[in-house]
């Protein structure tokens, strides 16, 4: 694993945790919060890959 890949994945995990946490704190249940966090992390990976070079 390259440093670039590690940084992209780490930032994607942080984004997913933030989105999931905010979804849960806004009154959502646990399952939708997890789904929102996973979706945000997955969607952010290609974007981060192109932004961080």
C-alpha cells in the first residue's frame, strides 16, 4: 500500500465517521447512520484520489 492510498483511505474513513455521527446525532437511528457513513466514505474515495496527488 502506498502512502497516497493510505492517506486517501484514512481521510475517507474520517469523512464517513463524521457523516455517520452527524446523521445519528440529528435523530436518526443507528442503521441509517451507518449506511450514510459508509456511503459517504465510498463516494469520497474517487474524489479524494483525484484531489490528492
